[in-house]
């Protein structure tokens, strides 16, 4: 979802089409990463998802050309039937 400005709408569509559960990973982009990326990107790592069963950060990856470390937020949501 780096390139999606309105992540909330994208997540609403994911809820709509999912059947049992949703796993979302969202990278926590630093200001430095956003500033140095070629096209506009957005940091949605702080979006609120109230019905998440699990929601935590892991060590994600390193932007090799800049040496910037990126954490990844992992979110697990079960659909309510």
C-alpha cells in the first residue's frame, strides 16, 4: 500500500471480499525513506484497526541503497460471520 493514498478505503474493500480472515503487513516508512523514494509513497503503519486479533511490529527489511531499516506491522483480523 505504499502508493495508495487512501489506505482506509483499500482496507474496507479487503474486508468486503475476505471470507474468513485477513493478514495485512504494512511497512513503517521513515521520513528519510519517503523523501528519497522516486515516486510519492505513504506511511500507513499507524492506521487504527479496532478488530485486530494480533497487531505487532517485526524487523522488516533494509532499503539497501540508503541503508534505512524498515519495521513491518503485522495485523491479523478474523471476519465476523
